[in-house]
C-alpha cells in the first residue's frame, strides 16, 4: 500500500492530512513511543494482548487526529513558531534607569 505524498514545488509535504515536516516527525516519534510502551506493557502488565493492542491503536488514532487538527489550524510552521515562542522571555527586567533617560532625550 503506497501513501500519496502531496507536495508541490513551493508547498510543505502533506501526508494524510498532517501538514509539514515538524508535525510528521513529531507524529512518528510519538507513534514509536506508544508502540514501545505497549510492548513493555505487554510484558510486564498481566492484561490480555488484545486490550493492549486496542489501547495502542486508540492512542495512535487519537494522536493522529490531534496532529491533523493542529496542523490544519496552525499551518506547516506552527510547531516551530510555538517552540520559538517558548524561548522568549516572559518579562524583560531593566535594572538601570539610563534606558528611560535616553528615551526622553531622543
């Protein structure tokens, strides 16, 4: 089964509704994490395998839907903008009053 990748010359890649490489990479990492967690749970937790399989499938499907919604809402570069916004300081502290005095002179 081949998945179509809709990509024009000036467009970001779009796979099954997930737009942009940031979201695709993050989705792949989360899916791998869910599968690994399901495998660990299958070994250490005494519940039937089909329940773990359904839980992993439901988690992956819900994750996929959330990434489709977020990529449609924020666009291809929305994740990068969100990460850059986290790095900005919340408050800029000015400890010297010379900044304000220079503003009045100009």
